[in-house]
C-alpha cells in the first residue's frame, strides 16, 4: 500500500512511489494544508513534478485555489501537462501550459516586430484596439466552435503546442483563447516572468480573474530564481537605443527631446570612453550633468514629457501600419527608473562596455539590482502557499534568507533515490582553472585527463567548463585533436535554435560510438537539458565557475555582507558558482536506471570548503585521485566494466 495522505491518493496516478517520494509528498501536503510554504531539495529521479502536483491538488480543490507551476523551459511546462493527463485517469483535473505571446502569436507583423515580451504585449493591445489583428475575436464574434474549444481547455489538461496547432487551422489567436480559458483552469504551467515581473504579473492576474492570495505557487528549478529576480529588477540603456531615440525625435520634429537626447548621448560616450569593462558610477552625478549642463531644471517632469512623446510616437506608427516601437519611450522608462532607485542601496549604477553579436564594440548605462528579495518577497508573502523545489538548494537557510521566504516555511532535504553504485564521483588533484594557474601547460594537463575519461566511456561524454575563456583555451590547446570521438561545442552568442540542433546531433551519437559535448557551467545546456542513458555516460566539470570579480560582483558581495554579516562572500560568490557546478554534474543522472561518472577536474573541489557545498549524493562517495597518468582511466574503465 502506498504511504500517502488519503486526500492525495485520489490524485497520485501511479501504482508505486519511488524512494523518498512519499516523504516529499507528505511534507508538501502538510505544509500547504497549514497554509505554510515548503522549501524542499530533492534530486532528479525523485518525481518532483507529480509529487508537488498531487500534494497540492486536493487542497486546491477544497479551498477553490489556483495552482501556478513556474519553471524555466517549455519542456518543463509540457511535463506538467503530461503528469496531469496521467492524473486524469483517476480524477478529472484541468491544466494548461502557457507560453508567451511571442511563442503563441500567429500574427507575423506583431511577432516579427516585437523585441521582447513586454513590447509584444503593447503591440498586441494596440492592434486589437485598432481592430487590426485577423486572429483576434471580440466577445460578440465568438462562434460556437470557439466556445467549445474554450470549454475543452477549461476542463482538460492541454499543452500549449496542442492548442497552437488547432488554432492555426481554425484561424484563431491561441494566446487569446488560452487567456479566455484561464479563469476556469486549475493548474497553469508558465514561466517565471508571469509571476515575478510586476508589470507582467498585473496583466496576467487581471486575465486570470484571481489574485495571488488564492494561489498555490510551485517554483521548479528554484535555484535559478535569485538570479532571474535580479535580472527582472535590473535595466539598461545602450548607445544604440540613444542613437535610435535621437533619430526618432528628429523624424517627428520634437526639437527639445532631440536636443536633450543628442546632449545625453554625447555625455554617455564621454563617460564610457575611459571605461575598460565596467565601472560603478554615481547616479546623482548623472542627474547633476542633466540639470546643470543639459539645462533641465526638473528632470522628472522632462522624463515624463518624453514618456508621453514616446507613447504618441507608438500610436502614430501603428496608425501607419508600422511596428509601434518607440525608442524615446524606452529611454524615458529607463531614466524614470534611474530616479526611482537613486536612494535605494539595493541598486548600483554601472557604465559598461561590451561587444554585440555583430562584433561591434559599444557601451551602455545599467541599473543593476542587488537584492532578489525585492522581486520575490512580495510574491511569496502574498501567495496562499509556496512550494519551492530543486535539486540544488542547499544551504536551505541561505536560500530562505536571500529570497525572504515566510519565517514559518518548512525546510526539507531528501536523500537521493539513485543507487550509490550507479554514480562514480571523482576529483582529480594536480589540475585547476584558478586564474593564476591558467597556463598552456595546465590546459594540456587538463586535456590529458579529459582524454582518459573519453577513451574509457562507452558512448557520450559531456564537458562543462568554468567559462567561455576556459572553453576556448581548451580548444586552442588542441582538445579536438586529442579526442578520438567527434567534438560538439558551444560558442558565445550562439542562438537557441543552433544550440538545440547541435545538442540533438550530439545525443544521437550515443546510439553509436559516442561523441563529446563541450559547454559552459551555468549555460543553457548545463542546466536545461537532460542526457539520460547513453546520451551522456560521463560528465567532466572543468574548474569552479566563480564569477569574474567585476565591480558589480564585488558590490553584490558587499551588499550581502551588510545584510548577512560574515556571509557576503559565501552568498554572493561561492554559492552561485557551486550551484552551477552541481547542476552540470547532474546531467547524466536523470533516471533511476542511469549510470554516470562525474569527474571534477579541479583540486579545489576536494577541499573541505568546496565539499561542504556539494550534495550528499556526490559527497558521500567522492573519490580523490592523485595526479598520475592512467589512475583516472582505470577508475572509469572499472566503473563501466570495460
């Protein structure tokens, strides 16, 4: 008999539970029933998705609550719907995976001209207001067929991809159809932005016809949330935008705005001329330049005037059938944000230089957020209950503090369900990517160890380097020539589509003689892609991915030090790096049947300090090998019984 709460049994669709899965479900169910949050670490293979859903569904049904399941990738969203379809074999539930307008939109004009989710939302609303979208159906134009589709979505689990396919045939906007169905759907799988971006959240909950207080929030892969929250709260203004705004103001003959932008652009160019990479600047100094040299006595009034000018430009462009994007509007929003954050020590202002994808050197001003809790705490404190889960959350106390989870949050770390004999974790001494040791000789020593692993791995091997600098150095020192298997490697600025194609080709090699994939820790492949079975037998972690000690990283450490005395470096520098390394290390161990070798090529992983941040499923069996040829090869060979 499955050891589950009685209420959960009606929703749990499987005949048996995996090791520790019942404890996961019980912990979440009891916490949410008491209207408390749960912060829970459980490794892959545990079945976290169905565990969280089946624990929350009976409470949602009893209390008439929504369940919002946030995750990073479309694949994770679709997985939620697959599990709900399994639940439906026992109990009828509704659910939908919600994609952004940019993925769902069938209007080529809108999709082509929007640069991001916000701009598409604005274009979409303007097109609808002008009755310029052929896919939009006003309430009075909705046919019986449309209402039938809406009812189906509101009563059954539906994937976004399925809805889009049907809507394309019927000439209906899939985004609008899903949006109209949302008030009647119990479970919604969606991206972080819908819940944590304040602007998008306000629009989303209006469509949902509900509020956070009536929501159980499940956050999957929650180790990503602090970094995502900081990205949401930060903003930037590039020289490109300034130039385009200047041209826009001239075109619409707005002389005062054009003159100001011209002046401001030149000041930004002067300011960034002497910057080598990035520099923290005084926000007050910029305002002083605007007031004294730009002759703008009241900056706020002038920025609001610019905002209205930008809004007017957008309306004019739409009337002409053009993309209603206004650079003046974007610039004014940045400058108003600059004023809002000027006295807030949880933000810094940065002038930085960077290279575009087109290899053009340019510069920008940035408002950089330092406190993820400014974004997460308003959500966590308002929701009915939160379930925060991932395979890499330890130390839980640190995570709870950084995101300001409610004080009565239940914290739980579950043991790994993987049989110990299926995992071979190794640290090799004698190699490192520490900055002062990055020599050609060191990279050649690392390549030697890599070849020992690759030659003794049955099929595919993954390598995740500490950074693109390390990745490129391995290539430059002859990694490809040293290998006897094909090499696929990530490149800086690579598009998602190109990366997905390359990963698919690499995975296919697992059915033959095998191949090698080289990526970076913290990249899209090291965290967002699973490699079960022969898709990746061994994974090699090259170096500890500590962030480059830039001014913003130092500011982050100092801010955390002020908030959490004696823990600033750990919270702002060490933990993010170790989480990236552990995420990459877990790529080959995805199911209970998988066998994987995890090789850390950096002696620092063997130190007590770094080991204290490794999860027990790696740490408990970690072997530390001396820096001698063939020692590593023998361990890998024996593990795979070659």
